[in-house]
C-alpha cells in the first residue's frame, strides 16, 4: 500500500479530530470531502473539509455555556486530531479554526485543543476508524487516471453512522471501497437536513473547482452549500 503524502495524512487526521469531538457532543456531521484538481501534470490535491451544522451568529449570545463549549471543542478538535496523530505544532492550516473559535470564546486554540485532545484520546478507536476508511477511500479515488476536477465525498453521513457503531463498522470495513468511491451521488445511509448555517469559503483554492455531483441539491431539497465548511490544512495544491 503506497504511503499518503504528509499533507493528506495531516489533513485526514485533522478532519477526523473534528468528527470525533462532534460525535461526542451530538453535533451533526454531513460529510467529509476533498477537492481535487486535474491538470496537464496530473491530479492535484486541494482542501479537505468537514461539513457540519453551525449556529447562526445571532443565536450564539443566547446559547447555554454547555452548548458553546461543545462547539468550541468541536472547532478545536481538528488540531487535537493532529496532536493525537503526533503533530506537535499547530500549522498555518488551522488559522481558519482559530478565527472560527473567536465566535464562541476568548480562549486560544492552543488551550482549547488540549481539552479536545482528551476526547480524541478517549475515542481513539473511532478516530482510527475514520482515518483508516477515509485514507483508503482517498487511495481508491486517486487511482482513477481520468478522475475530473471536483469535490469528492470520502465519508458521508451513513458511513459515519456505521463507523460509530460496532456492527456497522464491521460491515463498512468489509466493503469493497472501489464500489463507492468518487461517486458523490451515492450514499450508504439515510440523510436529514443539518441546521442551516453560514457557508465558510475557507482555504480557497487558487482556481475555481466545480462540485462533482449529479444534482445540485439533495433529495430533501437542502442545498449543501448552506452547511458549515470546516477545512483542514492550507490548500497549497500539492501534486500527487
């Protein structure tokens, strides 16, 4: 099995940290996706991002302290995932998390991520499951020499539900990932609308990257672009 680039490994660990902490507090995750760009030189890797529910700005002051803390730790979960995976320094790719955290607290990302790290350590098995499946999906996806530019789902809501459950994990781990990778229109589980939130154009790519999906909205009519986008590392496109 060929090794992933450092950027991809760090990005997947970052997103896994977000997802693990979100699960701990019941924050709904819609998907984990990656932006890929096809050029004459080959396939370049852009942003990895987790789409999640997000409270409107006007609701934050009325939130309970418990709920605010949940979102604070969720935001810091990306850095916590990198720390758990052995990355000691907070990279520039986490600057968007740092800015997002300011919506909820004056605490630093460094301080908050240490608390989030305790959750990732407690849920280390789920963290490793997410990393394992997302990494394999990425490998399968990028094997395609004709893969066009676009946004590709690595884990959807149904995948995550399976990962979070012991029975579902056994099922998803035994699947042939090549059957379901790179097809954004296929979903392995039920979907329901996340709470509408802001769209975060974090870590914009140097060139526009269209979405790869057979439909602009899901069957429930909810536009995916109304979901929060928590991106990971800086999108300095690195050739694979």
